């Protein structure tokens, strides 16, 4: 089912994604839910794909970080 609030997202999403990434996840999930006939598995895949366009997982901490922020740390 679509997520109305960020607090409705799965705990794994809430615990590891920053707020902006959670907003991306929720919007992509809800859109995919409607577009693909309420297919929950497909909607989750679409949501993670949307997050991965702007965020990457820090393997040491398990937290997701903005790629834009990461790129700004290393000017050149």
C-alpha cells in the first residue's frame, strides 16, 4: 500500500536513509504502486532505484550518503 508519511516507511528505510532519500523513496514507491497495479515488490525495486540515482551506501556504516555531497568533498 502507498506510504502517507515517512514514519510509515519500512524500518530499514527509516534507519538507514537520510530524510531527503526517504522522501525520494516514498514518492517513487507510491508512483510505482499506482503505475504497476499495486505490485509491492516492483514498487520497492523502483523506490530503491530512485534512491540510488542520488545516494550511495557507505559499506562501513551501512548509511546512505548523498553522491552530490560526496563529490563536493573532493574538488578537482
